[in-house]
């Protein structure tokens, strides 16, 4: 479960002075459901997700992830979250196995459990052929699998994806989309950000439209269609943003 | 404080860094090869060149002296120089290195000497040019010996003892052990090589573990793991410190072995034969130099980590860190200047204090009070730098600087 209440973040910028990237954001993500934050570039999606993953500290408001407060218990939050984005790269000089092992150890997994989780993940994701190959020698698809294994090694109850398919080819993107669905089926809480309308349509149970750091509309795809009298998500998005 | 997490981060960083060619090169290859190349390599070349210059029979032009057959005959009989006939543009020939020196014998030299008149023999040379110096020295020695022979002859003819001209003898004697003399000579090299390599050895890992992570996009990956930022920075810091100390240790060992091997090689090659100096570092000195360098390595590692973290990319970090070598070379140069001796004030100046005390230790002196002061002050600076590095690792504007 993720509960966000009146969350805000401001940055100091040399050119713009104080800049509010996120303001008054409130929403709730339920276990077994995918919540999609839909917004254009610069809307505040990445800042929001980074705050929920405790990489950035909020300026105002609060949020709990898996029952832990993001400001008071950041380490417990990170222990409960799997965070994946195109910016979360791999250590090129480590092998696929070393990379996943490293994160397992950072999550405090004891060696027998780490070994067990690792073998199961490598088997499930079909990674055994390249487990001893260095990450910088892997194809994009293989790298995505290593990233997925890295986020799942500690079996988190909450998954946060920040534009996970950006810059990927169709096949690599399909692997990610499939993986997000698997997370929902496994009963995990899934928060996902994208600027791609078709991805949001395909995946999300609830869509939150974010613009200029504020949540402008929220609901299932059916709800939004009904509310804005438009069938196409792109048309709904444009209407919400322009309003 | 979970040292387990620090250990996990450290082990990963160590594995990762040992697979980075640049780090391995600066950590292992440079300290092992630099010292023998600079000392033995340069030493062999200079000894060979010096030896060749000494073995050369210098060409010397004699100007005048036709009316003084005695001195001219003695000069011509000298096997160490080759006499060439006088030419008017001898100065140009010296400056163009066609001849090494010229000697002007004044008119009526033999007769004037016989009469006891004061006369001056002038030697023309190219000041600062090694081979010209050798030529001029040999001519100078000839005339000094010739003058002494004349004095002896005069005393003999007046039946006076030879010691009348030399009532006493002056003698310089070294009363310090050869190891200490050798140590004084090579002690200045320690700050140059060991301290400089201690910095350069830490430089690449420090960049790779901070700005390198930002550039490769792994900083966000590691920040979303549950390990605290303090543990993360300590793990990284320990890796940079390992690189720094390992480089310094290799540099000290390489220096010790270089002096042993270098002395043997240079003695065999040198036409002057053995210098009689004990160019070696005792094991005790190696250990104490290393102990004194530990807090300096901590200071370097923490400072490099903090500065490199501030950079957005590998290149930017390199441009921030490269000028730091000046801050290490300058105190190292100051420490080998004549007259700069360790005192309480200098013991508080970072880098310079370790440079000076290393020099003392290599020379066989152990000023324990200064060593304690230097160790304590260096530890204090190191702790300050580490605190800054930890603080910067908590700052979002530094970690996500764009």
C-alpha cells in the first residue's frame, strides 16, 4: 500500500529561484493494483517517485509506503520497495549474478535465502545462460532482466517503476510490461509512471494525470472516459491538462 | 552503525575497482615502475653520459707561449688534453663546442716566472657546459701543479723546507654513519614519490566511485537500496583508502628495492667507482614512513571523494582533481629545500609535515614529539575531510547535480 498526502517538493534553481516540482499531491495505491502516474516530461513524475523511494526528501506533506513513513523510516521503506527506472543502470564490471547478489546482501538477506531467491529468479527470468557474464557485455534485453532480478531479489511488497520502458525497443519493453503485470498478479502494490498513453491504457487499474507537479484528475480508464466524455486517453489527457 | 553493510559495499567496490584498468594501472603499475624508471633509468643514462664525457680527451687551444718553451713543452706532454694550434676566433669555437677550452699564456711567461714577477694565466671556457668544464679543470690542474713545482723549486734552491708553503693541512671528515648520509640524500625523494603516488593512487577510484557512478547512472540504483548513505560513503571511502595505502606501500617497497639494485648497477657503470654511500632504507624506516602516511592517505581519500562527488561527470572530476597534485608537489619541493627543518609550526601544515618527517625518518632520525604532533594533526584534518564527504553524500543537490 502507498498513501500519499499533500506531498510537495521544491528545488532551488540558479535561473528559476525556488521551483515547485511537486505540490499538494495526494493519492493511494492498493495492493494487487497498478496505479499509473501519467504526465508529460517535467510534470513531476520522477520527483514524486524518487520521494516515495526515499531518494529525495519531500519539502511538504507526507507519505507511507508499506506502512512506513518515507521521512522517518526511509531505510524500512527502501527495504520494502523495488525501484526500477531507465536511470537505474547496472554496474558494468560486475557479472549478472554479482549484481543481483550485491543488492540481495544490501537488503540484508542471509546467504542461504539469497542463494535460494537468486536461483529461483534466474530460472524464472531465463538468466542462467548469462549469469557469469559482465553486465557491460549484455544486450539491452538481458540488462533489463538483470535490473528486474535486482529489484525482486528481496521480494518487495511494493514496486515503483519510473518510465521503465523509455528508450527500449519493442521486445525489451514487452519484457518490462509483462513483468509489471506479474507483479500485480502476485498481489504487489504497483506504482508506475509513463508519458505513453497506450502503455497507461494497457496496464493501469487507476490513472492519475499529473501536470505542473499537481494531480489534475484520477480514476479508472472507464471513470475518466465517463467524466470527460472522451474515448481516447490522449484526448482525455489533453482536456485535463488544458483545463 | 552496521559494519556489515559497510563491508558489503567495500567488497563490491574492491571487486569492481580491480576490474577497472585505469585503477589497476595507477594503483599497481605506476608505483612499481615509476621509481626504477626515474632513478635507475635516469641514473644509468646520466652515469653513462657523465662517464663518456669524463673519458673524452678535451681539445684545448693554446694562445701564445711561443716565447716560453718550458711551459709549452710541459703542456704538450700532458696526455689528458689534446692541444690544437691557436686561431683568432677561439671564443666562437668554444661556444660552438668545436673546442672545449682555450688557455692564454702571457708573453714571456717562463722568464717572468723565473724572475718572480706576478703573471696571470687565463682559461677560457663555456660555463655550465660539462665537457668544457672537464677541459678547463684539467688545464687548471696542470697550472696548479706547475705553480706548486715552481714553489718547491724556489724553496729547495734557498734550502728551505717544503712545509713553509703549506704550514698546515685542512681535512674534512664525515662523522655520520654512511646509512644516514645516504638517507639525507634520498630522504627528499620520499615526499616526491610516496606522497604523490598516495594521492594519484586514490584519484581514479575516487572519481570512479562517485562522478563515475553519476555518469553511468548507477548512483540512483544504489541510492534505492536500503543501505544508509553513511554506510555507502564509508564503504566507498574504505575502498579509496585501500587504493591509496596500497599504492603508497608499493611505492615504498619499490623505492627500497630500487635503491639496492640501483646502487649496484650505478657502481658497476660509474667510472668514479663506488660512492661509498649506503643508499638504502631500513625496514624500521619503511614501517614508520608508512605509519605516518596513513592519516595523510585518509585525508587524501576523503578529500578526493568529496570533491569528485561534487562533479557531474568523470571528465569534470578529473579537471577538479588534477590541480590537487600541485598542492602535494609544492610542499614536497619545500621540504627538500635547504634549511627547511621540522618544527612545531611546520608540523601542523598538512602534507608538508609528513614530507618533512618522512625525510627525517629515511635519514634515520625519529623526532617522536613531532611525529606524535604530525600524526595527531593529520588525523584531525582527515576526520574533517571525512565528515565533509559524509555530509556531501546526504545532499540531494550534490548527488543529483545537473
